[in-house]
C-alpha cells in the first residue's frame, strides 16, 4: 500500500468574489496501520506498507490495521469447511 502525500487544494472564491484559501489537509503516520506480517518502507518513490511474509491480506475494520497472516490461520476457512453440506446424489 502506497501513501499518497497530502497536497494543498486550489484557492477559490466566495460568491461575492472574496478569495478563499483551502484548508491544510490532515496527515497521518502510515506506520500506525502496519500490523503483523507487514513492515513500513521508505524510498525514493514514497512510503509503503509491504508484506514481510507470504500469506493472506487481512484488514481489520475495527482498528484499521493491515496485516498478512499465514494461510492456515484463517478461521473462516475452517468454519466454512466444517459446515459444508454433502452434495446430493443425482
């Protein structure tokens, strides 16, 4: 995941012609999103969260953490396999 640097918007005008300056965009630390199995890299092309291991991408919507987990650590896969219905004979 690449962080795109914040950029200042373009100035505008009110209906009466008064100039309006754009607000300074908020910034955040990309490292706060890096979870297990990921690392933060800085380079000439920008700042990235990259996987530090093979596995499955996991995005926690509660904490906003981005993680990479091992293939066999996906509980939803085990539940799905456990609850499969046998196929009917045709």
